[in-house]
C-alpha cells in the first residue's frame, strides 16, 4: 500500500465531509502522517507505528479551516514553533523517549533529533473542523458521530501498532472491540494513572491525558515511554 496515495484519498473524503457538514462555510483541517515537500513519508517504515488521537484542532483566532494539521512540520522555524506548542512538544519528547529509552529529565532541549521522531507518527483528531481552546464533551461526541466512519478508515489505512489517545479514549472505547488491560503505570505522588489495553485484533490502546494537560509532563511522558517500550 502506498501510504501517501491512501492519505490523499482520505483527505479528499475529509474535505468532502467538512463541506457537507458546514454547507461550504468552513474548510476541513486534514490530518494523518507527515509528508515532506518532496513527497516522502517516514511513518510506514517506523519500528513501531504509533498513532495519536486527540479531540479537535485549534489555532488561536482561526475559524475558517482549510489547512493541514501536519503542515507546521514543514515550517522552516519548526524548532521554535514546536517548543512553544505544549501539545507538539509533549508528543515530540514522548516519541523521543520511546525511540531512545531516555526519560524526560535526561532529554536535551528541543532539537532536530527530537523533531525527527515526531515526523514518524500518525496524528488525527476526532473533529476535522476548527475547535476551541477548551473542548466540550458534548460537542466532541457529536463530532465523533459525524466523523466516525472516516476515523476508522484512518485507523485501518495507517495500521498502527499502538494508539495513544490524548483525552479521547472514552469516545472510542465501546467501538474498539473486546479489551483487556495489559499494563498500567501509576505515580504515587501525583495519582496519575495510565492504562494500556489490547483488543482482540492485537492493537494496543493507551488511555492517556491530553498532551496539553499542564501538570506533571515528565511523569506522564515517562509513563507513556514505559508502557510502549515494555509491551511492544
């Protein structure tokens, strides 16, 4: 399967659905895997294919849509861009730790090596339309219903080994098949608990906080590193 071709097909479906939902008033925010300007992707050949699923895209003051979620990775000043974005920074450092086995306090400042790890993920949102800085569960449940078929097409097409749900697992849980708890981490000082499940198809599913959650990033990153490295 040519992943870039499959992604183009999915993007066409996303754009069409957004047009139907908003009667052409708001453009879609496409998502998936990072593709370079030269048409190269790194996700397919990753040792562990990791997908992140969050709730909705948000950029301050942006309500028109019609942009791609991964496009910021082509930004020439992307070290600064990603360092200042709590979601991207958390995800980048988590991926770096999964790849290297290095824990949060041992990691260097944001650099090209950390960003390169981020370029190997699949990253999708439940909603493909401009959202809010703070998500509303009722709105996200409506978005899940509206985009559910496309979301599962994305999961099938990108075929991840593990999905990290950033505050979004509860919307998917009933539709992911029979689940069993494989492992969990719990930090006694902060009471932050993270579970990794496996469904009957062998897909690993991690129920985690949203990357932008402002408290104890090191504890949460180390938890994700351990869960992935210890189980995959």
